[in-house]
């Protein structure tokens, strides 16, 4: 499984550098995920989606970011998309930041496009508040077996 090291001030993933920051941890989580892992299998010729629900637990709007990180051992021809309440993002879009209204829920979907190649792979999506990426990160990992 791919891991993201949040103990450094910055981390380079391929050609993209992400910077992280930390402040005092909030007394309670400001957002939650309905599940942190999901897995399944399906026909290698068909795309398949896995879903988690992100909930803003605050009555205030929150700026939330996500970063999608495929496992380094996944079949090389596989592609991944992330869908939210706005759109499904192209496979080359690996991160996004936006404001989420208070007490709002969003279905986040990770889609595996296996291009008729069998195998098993995983994708982790890290959600966090940009103002405190070290103290607020929550991760959802979907694992798929294409047959």
C-alpha cells in the first residue's frame, strides 16, 4: 500500500510537491468519513466504484483538501478517478481543495478503470484541513481485484 509521510514539511509525489502545515489539534474532529476501507472484485473489462461519505461535523464551512495516491504495486495500465458532489475528475487530477458548507455530506467515489488488465490494486485518498494537514488527516483506502 502506498503511504504518505506527513511528518515532513513537504513531500514530492512524482512531479507534484505538496506542502503540509500543523497547528494545535482541534478538540474534536471537524469532519468524518463513513468508512476508511473498502474492497471488492469485478470484471477487468468494466470500471468499478467504491464510495465513502465525508461529513462536515461543524456548523461552519470548512476548507477540505484531498490527495489520491495509488499503490505503487498496482498494474501500470490501471487508471483512477475521484468523484465528488461537483464532478468526476480526470485521472491526472490527483488533488483538490474547496469549501464544504456546514453540516454537509459528500459522496466521494474512487473509480478503478482496469482497462481489461487483471490484478489487485489499492488507492488511498487522504482528506485533511489545509490549515492543519498533520493533525486532521483521515484516509480512505479502496482495494480492488479485477478478474
